[in-house]
């Protein structure tokens, strides 16, 4: 079966990584999967970059300018919403014409416009759309953050400077609704949490909505010797080490303030814990943490399995999540995780079985979870259970077969 996956990038961002892994999994299971992107970072022959850099940049800036204008020339929420009125024409590409299945992923910031999605649907090809956030079923936002206006057509959007009943979110909602009516879409959520939210939106009415977790290569993300991993990264062998990873550590949505409060509580208990911060913009966070913190900076994917194996726990204080690749990767390496009860995280971490799920926005609970999970008498059990869950739920072959069934139907 010839499958074309469409995503803005092949490796930048969680959605890109998930789509890239799925492409590889499908090919490993006898399919002919290709990927079309604006930004190619891998050396895979199965990934094709389309569009010119000038045109791609123009589409990106034009869309941001429209949002900027609607928000009273303020940068607030500039990247929390997308209007998708600019994008590439992909229906005239040879890869599109050859494909039997068109599999959309994260297509914002100049990749596809709503108009182009309409052309895809009108082509008569089968369309599957994996939702990595809420944008496919809201007017303009990627995360509604508690707002339920998308359940009745949006409008009065909290992300806009001057919200109204017929504001930009309402207008784009209507545009999507008219577009989606052109053909049947199979929407795929990466978590049951997102599937349940999507089912409440009028935009998914008349379409199929299912849930399939993202895949991971459990032969790459696998347990290794911790001592060797620490020696390789020049880390001390006699300390408890935590890992916090985020593309942009300073992003408030990653809950850094709660992690900082938790670090002070842990320090007051006298716990000698070191925390590694992987990602950019981590300097301010490093200065405010009460624990000894080391900035790892950007860690290439090839080095992440060693990093997960070198630490005792993976900790995230993120406030908005779907199905984080980082938790999946850590668990596959046998590293227990501690995180807040939000999004699809409770589906991944079984509380006190393979990690700890802390009450949402409760720094004390987060600190308690870290202390509990670091106990030597339970750590080995948590580690084995985390690895087992990752293999059973997120192995590439399992995801590939689930999607192959969807394609066939």
C-alpha cells in the first residue's frame, strides 16, 4: 500500500518525530510509506522536502502577521493559535498522485492551508489525520486550556485580544467545517484523552474518531548498563539524578515554576539530587533550581537512550500534554517517570506501578512523587514495569499494524 505522510518537519518537534517513526514502522511492515515535509532534517530517502525556502518563509510570516494584527499588535499567544490560510499546494506533487492513502499529521505554520486540505479531500483519496494536538477540531487553538467553546463552534476565543461571537476563531471554525464536509476523514488521536475531546467537536461529526498511540523503536530505546551510561556522559555514579527535557525549558507551559518549587522542597529534606536539563533556554531555570542542575543543551536523538539510562527518574512538570514522546522514551529505557495528572499522561504512567502521577499543579505532590520513586527498594520494580508497559503499548510494530488496519478499512 502506498502511503504519503504529510508533516511540517521530519524531525523537529514531537509530532515530526512520531510521524517519522511511524513511516519507518510502516516500511518495516511491508508498506510503501513516504513523507512530505517543508523542513527535512534527516538523511532518509523516504522523506521529500517540498516548496522553496522563500515561499515557505513567506507563508509562515504572513500567517503570523494576521494573528499579530488580530491581537492588537501583541506577540501574546502568537504561536498558540494557527489560522491555516497560507500553505503549499501538494495535490500536484507526484508523491501525492501516486499515493493511495494521504496521512496528515501536524500541518501548521505554512505547511497546508484549510483550502488545500479541501483539495486533498476532494481528490477522492482516503484521508487519515493523526491529531497531535487539538487544532484539527478547534477554530484556531492548539490547546484549548480548559475552554470548551470548540464544542459549539468557537467564538469568544480567550487567545484573542478582542474576542467576540464571530471572531477569528469562529470564522476559521466555519471554514474548517465546510472543508471537512467534502469527504470522510478518519481522525486518529494519540491518546484516549484527546479522542474524547475530539468527539465533542462538531468538526468531527460524521467522521470516524479513533485512538492509536505513537510508536517507538524499543530496540533503540532499551535498558543499558547505568554505570556505563554515566561514565559516557561524565556523570557521578554515587548521586540520584533526575532528567527534565523540553525543546524550550523556559516555556511556561512546561511548568518550570512548579518544578522549581518542588526542587526547594526536596532540598529542604536534605536530598542530594542532581537534575539534568536537556533543551534550550535553560539558564534562568538552572539559576532558580534549589538542586544542583546541569544544562545538557540540545541532545541529538542518537544520544537520548544513553541519557535516559544514565538517570534514575525522568520528571516533567508540563501543564499541557497529549502523549509525550519523552515519557514513552524514558519508559522504554526502563526509567520511571514522575509527572502531573494532565492530558494523556495518566494513560502512560500507571500510578505507583511504573512511576508517579502527581496532582495537577501541586508542587508538593510532585516533590513527594520524586522522593517516593527514588527509594531503592521500589525503584527496580518501577523500572521493570515501565519497560514492560512501553513494549506492550508503544512498540513500532503494534502501531504499524493498527494503522494498516485503519488504512484497509
